[in-house]
C-alpha cells in the first residue's frame, strides 16, 4: 500500500486522478464543441451548394467569387443572429427561474426546505435522511441546492448570447472556407469535381465528429450527412446547369 492510500481517511472515498468528476462542466464543453461542429457543417453545405450551382451556370471567376462571398457573409450573419436570439430567449427564461427561486427562498424558507426534502425523499431517501440532506445543502448554498434539485440547472449555467453568436459565426466561416477555396483555386475544368470531393470528405469528418460527441453511431451519422450533402450539391448543380443552358445566366 502506498503512502497516499495509508494517509487517506477510511471514511473518505478513494478517487483516481483520471476520473472525470466535473461531469456537468465536461458535458457543457462537449455541447459547445458539438455545436461548433454542426455550425461548420452548415457552412460547408450551404456555401458549397451555392457555389456549385453557380458554377453549373457559369465559369466566370468574378461571378463565383461574388456569389460565394455573399453566401459566406450572409450565412455567418444569419447564424450569429439566430444563435443570439435563441440563447437570449433561453437566458431570459433561466434568469426568470433563478429570480423566482430567490424570491421564494426569501419569502417562504420553511416551505422551500420542506419542498427540497420531499424531492430527495422522492429519489429514495428516508424522510429523516432527506430532511438532513436538505438542511445541510440549504446551509451551504440554498439557491444552488434548489436549482439543481428542482430545475436540474446551476446558477452559473447562463451562456452569453454574444459569445454564442460569435462562436456560431466563426464555426460557419471555418466551414464555408473549404468550398470557397475548393471552387476558386483549381483550374476551371476541375472546380466542380474538386469541390465535390473536398466537401464530401469534410462532411464525413464533421458528421462523424458530431455523432461521436453526441454519443451516436459514427458511421451511420457520417453516411447521413454525406448523402444529404451530395443530394444538395447535385440538385443545385442540375439547376445551375439548366439555367446556364437556357441562357438565363
């Protein structure tokens, strides 16, 4: 037995350094990472579909550049605005719930203590143990105890809408850069096949990564994303080619 094990009190649980005890923080970080992957995926698909469609109608470099930049900038702003509105609404709701819980703790502490004890009793504790746990948690941090037990949230779970909007825009821009470069850098006769290949490989990677972070089956998720992206590219290419052949462009 090593020195650390000998000096550890018998009534204390033994933890290992490689065990992830901050489960809530880890889950939040994984959710953010997964959201970034999905944002990049949106940038890849939407911009790729647009530039491939335009390339089907015309090979003019200036037209492709203008259309691609418009899609990149417009898409990034749209993603940022959507994320800002969504997170703002969620944040407002969370703030309202926290304020309500604070008010109830101030106005009726005994009722709130009994409610907290009842929640732990519903989870399997005996009435005496549930009340003891409720009292100790209330003495430590009453608001945190009620937020966790009643609403399954922490008082530091609030996310900045501006941070979310910025992260969403950056993820979209990173994803959109791939189809833009794949379309503009190769020679004119290779633009479409190079873009198809680069986009489908990237979609397979983002689909697999998003599924892995979400705990889903990687291969199936990657196939879904690749098939969906391929259909979008084929559809816009056919439309662009038809418009170009018809003399509309």
